C-alpha cells in the first residue's frame, strides 16, 4: 500500500545527486575542452587513459566508444573470429555475448555459481572443445569472478582470458585490481556505472603492449598515422569531452566505491533478520564495489510492485538469461539448459545503491521490504 506520508521517491540510481557535488568542475572542464577546439582524441584522451591505467595498476588503457566496442576490439586484437568459440555466462547483459558474435566468433554459455552469480569454472570446463579460443569472465554486479580457477583452465587449454569489467571499476581479486587478471579487460563508462560518462564510452586495459597497439589501431580505422591504414578497423574513439569528464570523476571513484560498500554493509545488517531475503554473497578475499546491490526473494515481482507503490525504484539485472532471448535463439538452447542462471533470474532484485544515498533512505527501503516480504 502506498505510504500516505509525502516522502521523496528513491531512485535506483541518482545521477543528478552525483552531478550536484562536482558541478563546477564538470562545467569548467567542458568549457575548457570546447575552447581548446580538439574534439577527437588528443591530450584529454591521453590524460584519461594514463590516469585510468594507473587506477587499474596496468601499463595500458585505450579509450573506445563504448563497453561493447571494448569487447569487440579486444576479441579482434586477440585475433579471435570466424570458426572460434568463446565461453561466457548467460546471466550477463546482452553486449557481452553480442560482442562475440560481432567479432564473428560463436557464443558458448556456461552456467553460474548459485551464490555469487558469477560464471562457474567447473561449468566452463564442460564447454571446452577444440574450437574454444577464449573465456569472457564477467565480474557481475561489481564482484570479481573466480579468476584463479579460470586462469588455470585457460592456461591448461591454451585459451585467452578476457575480463568483462563493465560493472567492476576498482574491484579487487585477492589484492589485485580487475583489469590485471587476464590478457585483456574491458570496461564500460555508461552513465550509471561506478565510473560513468555523460554518454557512451569504454576502455580496453592490458599489460600487453602489442595488444594495446592493435586496439589503438582498430579503434581508429586501422591506422597509426593519418591516411595510412595498416588493417581494416573501426570508428570507435573515446569522445574527448567524455574523456575530460571521466578524468574529473576518476578523482572521486575510490571514495564513491567506499560509500557503496558502506551502504551495502548497512543493507546487509538491516536485511539479515528478514526471513525470505538472501543478501549478496561475497567470496573470501574479494573487494566488491557494488555497482548493484542484488538480493534474492521468492515472490520477487510482487515485492517489486509493492516497493514501487512506496516510491522505491528497483531493477532486475537481468530478467531473461541470454540463452532464452530471441536474439540468441539460433543457438538452439531452451529452458532448462542453464538452471542456475534461470533460477536466479526469477528471484533477483536490484535495490537502490549509489554513493549519495543516506542511511535514512536505506532504512526506509528495508522497512518496506520487511512489511511486504511474504
């Protein structure tokens, strides 16, 4: 039932609240870029790339037009394409699998761990064939995948290990930053990400200089210098305005991530006594950055409807596993192929989380859940 007391709605993500805290810096930076008159690549992009590489503890970061392009160009830089198979999870956003197809390789799904929701290395092993060339490990919701086991599998079978770190800026696996755990890592700067632009953007991070150089060429029509095209490439350059905005935001990212963790821990504490609610399981030795705070409840859709009545916005990430999406029907995979991913999709619910939230808002959300979980 709708709360009769007039209270402000709680958004799943509040980008305006973040902007209000850095408004002067953002507007000043945009003004400087426009006055400089350099809008494609240039100093601002190089500065952001260097700063983000340092943040990831990696030698190279290459800015590209989107997180999707980061995955496509990474696969192409690794020379993965026609006739190759790439294994990933079915409970990720569509671009993860879409990128595999755009690189002309074949998507292969492996089921997930039932508690962390990340890809299960044991399931990955079952999917390896003589055509398998790579594994894309998705660090879902901001928690790193089980990288030691995945690296062992990749090493044993001669596979490339690619990190989809679109939701995991600043996350750590046993003391190491995501972006340094495979041959290459791919980030998205979609506005709602922990580090978000004011439009699309992405980056490829790697410690391999040859891969870095190839991605630079691929993003800029296959060239190292103007009008000399060494390979066929793309137009996938990180916009200079977005790079400048991201440089401003990067200074605050550690603090924003810490606030997200504090909010998540407060959620954990308040939700713990409520029967029927499963809070996020964080594997030992991992630093989760809580791009999303995802609980499990039996009657998820009813709870979501009740929370909406209370002015609380929620999300489902993601309601339909990719093997059940029409776009991937050509794979011939129906219901029951990946039971863990399917079970999770029917029960997961993303609660509001962003750095500027207050404990009062979290208490209000938890109280509403307590009243409506059956």
